[in-house]
């Protein structure tokens, strides 16, 4: 699963093979022992669980980088190399 960003201990990845479970464009996030799939469109949790403070950071990051994330989603669908995205600062 390609990592596209890392910030404040949060690892953000994206891959396309799991569209049977999540048909929406989404990212996968990991922090400590927590994992979740988060929709790019509205930042909602599609699967898993995530600490509230870190989820708010991820949702803010998604809002800032939504266009880049959707561009990476299209690349993932095409099986192409994803571009890294700047971390939350």
C-alpha cells in the first residue's frame, strides 16, 4: 500500500484494490494501533476506528489537499505511481 504522506505519527496510504468494500475515493490511515479508511469527499470514516484528535487532523489535511488526493485516486485506479502529498504542518 503506497504511503502518500506522514504527519504527527499518522501514516496515510492509498490503494485501489479494495473497491468492493469502499466504492468511494478514500485513503487509509494508521496511528499507533488504530487503522481506518476515510472518504476523501467528506472525511467520514468508512471502516475501522481512529482517535478523535488524529481524525480531526486527517480531516483537515483532506480538506487542504482534496484536489491532490482525488488526482492520486485516479492514478491508483489506473494502476499508476502515486504522488506524495505534503504533510499537515
